[in-house]
C-alpha cells in the first residue's frame, strides 16, 4: 500500500526535534506515519503510527485548571508533557524555555528504542489544534488494532478498503473515511454557505440593474435613484423604459424622462436632470417626489 498524506497542519517547533525552537514546520499524518517536515516538505522526523504512545493538546489556560503538582511531574492523563509541562507547572529547572500565550501545544509521546520520548510543537492563534489531535488519536487507535484480514489473515493498512490478497471488504478504510468524510463534509458545507452568503451580499437588486442599464448611470447613482423610489413606496418594479420623444426636456433643459412599469401601472414617470439626479417622480399628474422631498407615497 502506497504511503499517502491524510492530514497536515502548519506548526512551530517547541521541543524534541533537531531544529531550532520556533522554526516553522509541517505536521503530517499519513497512513503509516506521523511526520514532522520543514516548510519545503523535507522530513525532519518520522514516527510510525504504531510507535505513538499518546497524543495531547494543551495550552496555558487549561493547564491552570489541572493540578500543578501532577503537571509538574510531567504527567497528566497519561501524557508526558516534557518541558511544556515543567514550565507550565512552574517547575522549570532551566528557565530558558518560555510558554507562549494563546498557542496550543500538540504534544506527542512516542516509543523509540524502548524510551518514551516527547515532541512538542505549537499552533498559533485561535486555530484549534484540538481537532487535529482528535483525528490523530483516532488514526493512531485504528493503526493499533489488529489489522489482519478476517478472511485470509494478511496484514493490511488502515487506508485499505479491500484486502489486496483475497478481496475481502475491510472495515478500517471505512472508519478512516468516516473520520475524514466528516471533515470534508464540513468544508463543503462551509464553502456552500460562503457561496450563498456571497451571492446574497453581492446580489444587486434587479431594480438597480435596470436603472443602471436603462438610464445609463453609475451603480451608485442607480442605488440612489432606487432608494428614492423605495422612499415613495415603490419597493420593486418590473421594468423601466426611456421615452425621450415625449418626456425629455419636459422638466427643463437636459432633463430625461423614464416610464417605470410597476405592479399597478406602467406609467410612473421618473425625471432625471443632465447629471442624472432625480428631479421628480410623477404619477397621474401628481408629484410623489420633488426637490429631494417625498410628497406622496404609493401604498
Ligand atoms: Zn484477505
């Protein structure tokens, strides 16, 4: 089974890797390993999923709620915190390491030559390292199960759906899919909502588009004109047409007239001056708007 990336997250180094503190790196989960890579993707440290003993996420805030002496000894909930725990527990011997605020430490305990080792990296800002750790835990647990084909006994990888030997359907690939199907589902959902949100917020009312096109004005002006129509009670209208032959010049030199087709009439008349400011809106020989004032309202 080919190795493939399942999930990755950008982190900064705290301790345990052979690189400087604060160096940016990428934490990757594959179907075989947990990998710490540099920003170009070069592997710095590779841990087999089967060698991972424990994974946790901590920050200064939720450590304060825990018993300091427990943390001070470096173990809480079975997790070895390394110097993250020592510093947070107030028992740092060296005094060289500082705990950063508003970061989340992703602490990994793993077995190397029968030693329990710790690597800690941190995620900046509000982003939740917790969800990454939760998924990592799920995958570590999956990889520790007895992954042998129930039919022929061949060992399989967590990302496999089917036994490569006998074709038996396997459950772990499905579980893995569930873990990430949810994530993909959420991402698709967010994108979907964002698209809807955009189309709503960028959606120009059709009336504004009509005014823009027929009166040949800028969008800002079209919005202003539409607002005036709304002020006199025309919340929406079907269409608008220029009638230069009959209406232009009627309200002074350079004035232009347009007929607006509403639900009740196709003869509401809008007059614009040569700068496309609204002179008046008239209907049945009555002014509804003139000189910046609402005089009557349609209801
Ligand atoms: Zn099989």
